C-alpha cells in the first residue's frame, strides 16, 4: 500500500497488489522493487525504475478505477498463463 497526497490536498491510500500483473507491473510485487518508487519531476506521477507508472488523474480518483484495473490485471495473467 502507498499513501499518495495530491496538490489539491486530496489523499489516497492505494493497495496496488490487485493490479500488479503483466510484464510491466508484476515486478512491483517484489517489495524491494516496489519501494523504489519515486515521483517523476516532469509529469508528477509515481514511477518505478522498470518504467511502470500510473496516470496521476487515475491515482487521484483511484476508488473509481481500481476494479477496472484489477480486472485488466486478471486478464493479463490469464493471457500470459
């Protein structure tokens, strides 16, 4: 989980585990890799060294998007199995 605060002072606590699937996001299941998160200085979103990132607007409104992302992640896992 990660607590994210936005410039409008909105805050989200995001459990990324249900969406960490597929070639790009699955490596973030490794806690050492997940903890290497940073904020891209240009676009102001969360990024990881392997190129994984999430759209800031999506993170801001995470409760509205989390199930759609989780469903997509389940599909990525089904396709890659």
